[in-house]
C-alpha cells in the first residue's frame, strides 16, 4: 500500500490527472472517499485504506481540499508538475519529506477557496512566472491569513479599502510596507529648514502603505489583477 506521501506525488504527477478529476467531479464532494471513481486518484485510494474505511468529518474536509487543489493544478502539463515536485524534494531533503510538506500545506488551508488559490500559484510556478521557493512561501502566506482579509487583494486599490487592523496583518506577512509621508513643504524648492520644522511640529505624520512584490504576485496569479 502506498503511503499518503507517495500517493500525493503519484496524483500530482499523473498524466491522467485532468481526466481523473473531471470524472471525480461528478461525485458529490461528501462522497469523495466512498466513490470508486474518486479512488482512481491515488491519494483518495490511499486515504480510504489508511483510514480503514472510517471517515470522520475532518477526513472528508481534507479530501475536499485535496480535490480542489488537484483539480486546479490539472491545468498544468504533467512534466511541469513533476518538475515542481522534484524541486520541492530537493529543497526539503527527499520525496518523502516533500510529500509531507505538500500534504501539510493543503491541510492547513482553512477555506474552500484557498486550495484553488494555492493551485493557481502552483500553475504560475509551472509556467515559470514564479520560482518553486516563491510558490512555497506565498502558499504559506495564504494559509496564515483570513480569507476575508486575503480577498482584499481583488480590489483595484486594496490599500484604500483595508482597515488599520488588516494593514497590520499585511505588514506582518510581508504583503505591505509603509513609509512616513514627508511634511508638505519639505520637497518644495526654496523651503527653509524653519518652515520644514514648523510643518513637522504643527502637522501629524501620515503613513503611506504600499503593496509588496509578493502581494502583487498573489493579486496577479490568484485573482488576475496585474499591478
């Protein structure tokens, strides 16, 4: 019997993944661990065997997340999918460790939307738009942020609609940086130091928030917004 680590690799690398997820898509999501069609995807067959046909709610939720991830990455050709797995294995210390990393990554995703978003990042990696290291790092960011906060990146001007709390969350995850706006007359030709000092004393400093490259990558590859 294949381990879960081995079966996730076989599922991701499968040349028939696109057809398999299409066939399994006809199955009700709650039945992914029960239906014979779904078991044709290695990871689901292994899940059934490992769980000894006892399916908890947690296992069914995990199966849904795995399916959504696999369904999205099936859009990337098998050779590119295999190359990403090889890169992950090289960085993690072997195929087994890489399989654990992929399973843990998907398991940490806490909404129905996030597995699809991570799948889109995987596809961007397969197309050469981001590196494998970028894929792993950005996927980790997605796993840590509330989906309602993450969806702000769909907005044309996210820094304008984000609350102070959300901006602080983005700052902590490396999705935003901020700078202090200069006093109004600091860059004006002929302004004296006394006038600048007066501006500093009389006027409050304002913070200016800007999205980072990582945030721009998530916006582009997950939501189709090119910044």
